[in-house]
C-alpha cells in the first residue's frame, strides 16, 4: 500500500500466485519458509528450486510492485 501523506488516500497493489503445496524441496539460501513447499501453477519446481530471476517473474510481490510502478508512472511527470 502507498499514500502520499497523512490524510491522503491509501492505494493498495495486489499480486497473486496460484499453485499447490508439496513436500519440502529445494535448498536455495535466503528463501522464505514456504518457498520449499510451494509450486506455482504451471511450474514443475518449487520456488526454492528456481533461480531468483525465475521466482521473481512469478512472485506475488513482484506483480504488486509492477502495479505500483505503473501507478507511479501515470502520476509522475
């Protein structure tokens, strides 16, 4: 979520990733706890088994950040 200041409207940006839960797989350091047990829909590997670039392309955080960037680009000169 973002606001330009106190009393200003709050804008929220949402990203989602559909998928399934699996037995823990992958050992990539610095992953979130659920990365080892989450396989995004259409993928064969858990987030922990993917490179950071692969994970970010599917990540709900990355999708929300992309929406925030689009919001800012529409409002900034």
